[in-house]
C-alpha cells in the first residue's frame, strides 16, 4: 500500500519521529506514528471511493479543534475513510508544493492531542531549548 523508498514518506517519518517517545508501526498496511495513541498516518482511502489513489500519499492527522472549521473550508484537506468519523483529516502530500512547516505543525498539533501531559511538557521544553 506504500513504497518504503517514497521520499514523501521519508520526510514525514523524520517529522513524526522527532517528537518525544514517538514510534512507528505498520497497521492496516500503512505507516502509523504513535506514542500510546496514533497521531499520524501516511496514506489513506477516500470515503466512498476506496479505489481512488487521491489520499494514497497523504498525511492523516487529528486537527486542533480550534482550527477544524478553517481546515474544513480549505480545499487541500479531505475527510478520509475510516479515520474521518473520529475527526481526522487528510492532506495529500503529492499535490502541488508541500509546505513542510505546515505539515510539521499539523503533526505536532495531532501529537499534542494524543500524547499525554508529560510528553507534551517534554515537547514544550524541547521547543524552548536554543538550537
């Protein structure tokens, strides 16, 4: 369901695994990143059209509730099959120029909602350290 040598996957993997205690597993044929709960997935299906490849190379993430309405109005985002009913969105990574800073923000926001208080505190501490 995915190419292990895909450069989009490699870039997303680096973003996800840079977060405290993040790990990767293959679930349902797709790379998933998680701590105790999944916070990002590479690739998904279009609700109602599982043969569509439109979301095959997309980031699936749990959006910040405060930003959900804006993302729903943005045509770059889609409701994926399976994850969509739980509030997740998908952003294709193989369409147009990808803003990787935006992708990192979406991943981090999803992580913050699923990782737990101690991990989020560790992330905040890391973000405050001078680079």
